[in-house]
C-alpha cells in the first residue's frame, strides 16, 4: 500500500502544477523556478535584477523559505508583487503552495514571475510548480565539484548561473572542470558567470528580456 | 491511511539509529553527524582535521553524497577508514544506510567516527543516525541570515562551525547579528569560527580531543 500513496502525492502535485501553468500562460507571463543552495545568492540576484529592470520589465516574486520573511522584505524594497511562502520544515515548494501564492498576485500586471525556491539544491528539483523553466544557481564559493555532485539540477535546468564571481581571486575553483562536468551531464544547458552584489548580470538580464520578447512574438 | 505510513518510516529509522548508537557506544567511539549546505566546506574541514590529528586520534568517515566518490577519494588520502554512501536522489542519510556503512568499518580501530551527511541544510536534521551529536557547518560566504532562516539545525546541533573565515574581508557578513540569531534560537549551542583551507581549526581540534577524553574517563 505504501507505493501508491507516494505516487499519488507526486501525481497530485503534477496536476496542480498544470493548473498553475495554464494560469501563468493565459496571463502571458514567463515563469522561472529558481533553485540553489542556501546562500548561493538567489535573493541578492533578485534585488539587483529588480533594480536593473525597474521600468522595463514587470517582475513578480514568490519566495519560499522555511521561516522568516527576510527575503520577501528585501525584495519588497524593489518590487510591489512579492509573496512569502513559509514551508515550516518543508524542504521545497510544491505546486499547491505556489497555487495559493498565485492567488495573492495579479498576474495581469506582470511580464515575469520568479519563484525563489527554498534554499536546497536537491529536493526542489523533483517538483513541478508550473514554471516555464528551472534556473539553477551555484556560487563560486561552493567549489567546482558542485555540478558533478548535484547532477539532477544540471539535467533539469534550462539555464545555470555561477554567482559570486567577484570572489574568484580568493577561492580555489577550476572553471574548466566545472564547465566540463556540466557539458557531460547536460550539453544543452547554458552557463552564465555573474556577480549579483557587483551588478555583473548583463547576460542574465538580456536572457530575461529575450524570454519576454519571445513570449509576446 | 497516509499518516501511519510516514510515522512508520520515521519509527523504523529511529529503531535502526538505536542499533547504530549501541554499536558505536560499545566500541567506545564518539560519533558526529556533520550537516551543512553543499559547498560549506565539510570535506575540506575533514581533510584538514585528518592531517592535523594524524597519529593522535583515529578518525573514520562515512561520506554521504547523491553521486560520485569524489569526497571519499579526497578523504582517503588522509584516512584508511572511509566509506562512501551514494544516496541517488535521496536528500539525506538515513539510519539504515549508516548501519550498512558501519559494516564496512572496523569501529574497534577508531576514536571518532564522522558521518559527513549529504550537502543539505534541511532534510538531514530530522533523521537520527545513531550519532552522539550533530554538528552544523555554515560558510561565511552564505550570508549572515542563514541561522535565522534554518533554525532547525541550530536547535538540534551541539556545535556550530562558521567556516571560510578567510573570506571575511571580501563578503558582507554581520557576525554580531549571526551570533544573536543563534543565541535566540539555541542559547546552549557553541559557535566556532574556522577556516578549513587556511588551517584555522584549533578550537575545533581541541573540542574533538575533549570528546574522546570525556568518553574514556
């Protein structure tokens, strides 16, 4: 009897994810599920992105965290459409939590919705939330073996960001090895080197803008 | 019908953890469950610790990772008692995996057993493995909000390590805020500032040595 119950949980999640996906698509919004370890810089990246694109793209954010509203408070300085989802001890967002979050946001006002998942490089990967794409975020401070050791996010992501490039002079990190590991696991995924705190996000911002244009056209 | 099944999984885990605990205790070994995010420096810390304590304390290591044997290979350079446990898509070690790992290690040869858990600050916290204590590892590159945002590891740990202190000049990190958050969540837990790569581990090494002495006496 155990196995059907586990299957049902995932099946239910996928069904709700499809409801979310239809709602997001009908609103003409491009939706990103952003996944990375605690402290890889997801919130800092969103802050910098929101500042940079203010007046150009309308971005909403659903923020997942075990507890606290710190991330949402940081993001709310730059964004009026932000919802914090606290998961308690839950290690990932699920589609139903996102469905509830979507009820708090007016999608008609948005071009892009970013779901900042709970800081966890493993569990969020397996849950469809209704996003268009998953984006994986690594930090150069985490070491060059993280793609090889966490292949599932590399397989599932459309785009990978290597953040905190400003720390490169101070850490040991073999960029060629990191890129080789990624190519071996998923030769289709793109990798961008960025620094959220330094504002080195030109490639990422261009990529975001392209997604919106290609949705409109 | 769902809830009893989940309870049974945790109950089974706890029963196997007690078997592990008895086996470890009978061998006179002190056992640490080391928990931290991907890239917080758990493996680097073990490498430096093993080098530093070679000939003084006999340390064995069980290493949990989704995939690859990279961590075990790094540790094996400094330690003959190392076992890699690959969890596949599993986000944490469970007591039965540790039970199987213990079959590969001669506890009679050891003073200390470190279980390096899968890189994940959330899921491993809830699973008893049979350890004496849980030790939480943070990296200063992850930001000063990580204790507040991940309170469960702070609650459960006997000791917290703040690693990568060599990066302090290059990152924004409010040490007072970090300490205040920890004190608020668990006023009993000790925090040590270390750098595994720079060898700043004197407090940690002393702490390890004290655990062995107190077990013997």
